[in-house]
C-alpha cells in the first residue's frame, strides 16, 4: 500500500437485470433474467488489467439461483470482497419492521456464504434505503460497516426523473416515494462517522462520497452521463471533486454499477436507463480512464480495507440516529408488496444443498 497517498475505496452494487426491471415496473423481472454471465467475466478482466481488488455488494436472490453460482464464486476466487445488498433488492427497506429487516439480511447472507464462502461484513441498501432498525440488525450480526447513505440534495430530482420514465402504478410510486433519498440527506456528512444506535452501540457508516461542499454525486454513472455532453466536462468535474476531497481530507468511497460497464449492445432491454446509448467497449474505456485519474490522487482499496484503516487511525464523530427516521410497520404491509415468485425462490434456495 502506498503510504504517501490517502485511501479511496471502490465498490460495485451488483444489481442484476431483473432488479432494474423490477424497480422500473416491468413485469419481465419475475423470471429473474440475468446478465451476470456476460458482465462478471468482463468486469473481472477489466479489474485484472487495472490490478484492483474491490467490493461487490451481492443480492441474495441472485446467490440463491444456481445459474448465477459460478459467476458469483468467481468474484470471491479473484480476491474481491463480497458485501450484502439485501435479498429481494427492494429500495424501500425503511418500510420494513425490524424482524423483516433481520430476515432480509440473514437470508441474503446465508446464500452469499453458501455460494462464495465469504461472510459479508459490509452492507449497502438498494436505492440507498436504510433505517435505524437496519443499522441495529447489522451491528447485532457482526457487520463492520454500513454504506447505504448518499449525502446529496438532488435525490428528489433523480426520483422525479425516474417516476417520469418508469411504468409504475400509484401503489408502486408510494412504495418508492423515498427512492434516492430526501433533500435533507444533503445535510448528512460526506466523511465516515459512527451511528450511535438506539440500543446504545455504534456502527461505522461509510457514505457514498459526493462532492464536498456542493454535495453533488460524482460516481461513475454521473460521469458517463457527462461524457455524452463533453469528455472535457467529465474530466473537469471529476478533477474538481477529487481536489475538493483532498482539500477537505475526505477519503472517498467511489461507487460503480453494472450498467457503468454494460452498454446497450449487451443489455438492449435496459435502454430506458440513462447512458445505454453507449457501447460496452466505450464504457469500459471511460471506466479505465476514470480509475487512472483516481489513482493519481488516492490508493484504491476495497471497502473492508478502508473500514479497517478508519478504525485504526481516525477519531470519528458519533451521530445519533434521528428519532424521526425510526419507522415501525407491521409484517402484513410489506408481505402484501412482495411478489409470490420472489418468496418462492427464498424457500427453494433455503432447501438447496450447500
């Protein structure tokens, strides 16, 4: 590790094709279509060229399906960290009761361990969803860090764009009413901190880093969008964000998604997603350019390494969980929202031999 550079962690939310279709409101998600057979070999080759080990946040439903097992196992075999990204990938975890959260986390963990051999120590909520109950469940089950917060003011704008382009019923819009967060999320810290939990304990929070001071995102999905306007604008925007991180002594947590590397040529049925007019080859070229820029400023590591370093050397602020963020909803509400195919897949997976 280069002792002269501050750290930056890299993570990828391994949202599969079905989860994009589900969030978009398309019925085809219920057969759990996948692109992991195309994406994982491609991203492993790119990361090997860059000599990088990152964190993949894996969805439990994908780990439960035999068709994905070899590809997920390859991530761990290549030396990457495996994190927990929930079981059903429903971006409204704030509506879950604590018992439902526990089942969601532990069901995903069970399948991830079964397939990859790694017990996750980090979690990221789908759609940056989280709750005090979620944080308590993570701490009670030995997780080292949560990475579910996105401190930005523009969440409502992203949600408005999403609602305009998605095929959603009124009930589905109600489920997703806090997708991508609230305006007040921009008041949250960019730097890591400890949550002071209501049970008296603490857990480390590593936010997805947004541009210090301005609180606007600069993860790869946004950079790719800027590249369609101007590559010089992409470079200026990224360099500004990284210089502000260095100036404010923020060690960034940089976020990736599969569609940052998969283009419309390899996932044509996801054409509704911004940036899918770019080819996979073009996206990988831009990805490698962005990574090379990051490496000029930071030593790139996975999130576990970042968390362990934070524990050793930083004195962090402790923030109480805001009382207004605690929700308490009964099981019946969420069970009514969940589809029968997903529930069936859970019970089938639980019965599968290791």
